[in-house]
């Protein structure tokens, strides 16, 4: 099998490269940054996703795409449109024209960041993006639905939580996912016959999770790791958190954390949260 990873030089791309060594005949790596530690089974294309000629070369003979390339944080809308919106559209458009059958899309928990932390949601929850970045991930999920319905191109959208090497603050105890658990979800997206335009949450086995990940479990997901193993250390630290804007009531109330505070100006919500705190 030949698999293309976009954004392969990023943190999550590097984790997947490590987990996938020896699993595929060929890993095709696409990124704007050069990768200097290529393995024997890897080949790189260095450029922008909007370079259609180069992306078509990378897609030649590919069975599945793992699409991770994007601006991974809040940014001006013009940049989000150029990179996350048009980049994702181009990946789907050219993947379809190249005969690719599966796309695994690196979505984000920030597509649903404006749900309260007290509420457990599943994949059917209405999108509530907390940033322009989160909005772009909603777009990616919608593009996947379009291509599934219109052309039969199947997608698994993984709403990735916190993919750090280990959880670092209290909120990440709900959101953390290990590299090998994320790789397991990606493999489900590549191989499972029941995928259509399916949404799952990219979290490990976390007791404090904000999400009901029942769909992932039905597809065979059995997470091997848990943020709970780090909970005692994190909660015993002075201040209990390294998370930005930890004292902000908006960040504390919503699942999206400090992303929800960026440019936040809803006076009714702020008044209500200040009253509750």
C-alpha cells in the first residue's frame, strides 16, 4: 500500500512516520519544509499544497491520503483561507481525480470548542468552532461529506485533541492522545470497510474526556494509553495548570480552553460566567 501524508514535517506527521515504519510499501511525504531524515521506504515532495502539478505527482499510485497540512493555530482569515480552506479543497479535488479511495483528515477538537466542559458530546454534536482555525476544520469535514456523497471518496475525520508527547495541564487530561493511539485511528480510517464520511475524536483512554467516542470504539478502536497516568503529577503542581489564560472564566468554562478567549467579546456570556465564578 502507498500512503501520502501531507504536513509530514509537523509534530503529528513525525509521530505517524515513526509509527508507520515498515507498515506500508511506501510513505509519500508532502510538506513545505524539507525532511532530512528520510527512511528507505519514504519519498518526499517539498512544496505548497496549492501547487497542483506537484501534488498530482505525489498522488500518483497512492491508495490513501492522511491530510494533516494546515495552519495549526488561530491566524488571520486570509491565511486560513489560503492554507486550510483552499489547501484542503485541493487535496480532495486532486485525490479524487487521481483515483484515491480514502482520506483521513486531521480535524480538531476546536471544531466543537464552544461546548461547556461539563457536557459530554459525540460525533453528531452540532459544530461550534471556537476560532477561524476551528471553522476551517468544520469546512474540511463538510468537504469530506461532499466528496463522499458526490463521488464516493470515503473520509475519516479525526477531531484531534492534544497530541503532545505527554499531557501538560488539566484540560489536556481530557484531550490527550498518544502517537500510537492516533496511528491506530488513522489505520482504521485507511482500512475499515464501514467508513463513509465518519467523525471520531482523537483522544486516548481518558477518564476526564469531554467526548463519547462510541463510533471509534464500534470501528475497533482500543486505545492503549491514557492521560490518567499523568493526572496526579499535573494536579499536584502549583497552580494546577500551564494552560494559557487559565484564570479566564471563558477558558475555564468551554472545552476549547484559551482558543475560546481569542477576540472574545460576547458581553452576555462574560457577565454570566463572571457571576458563576
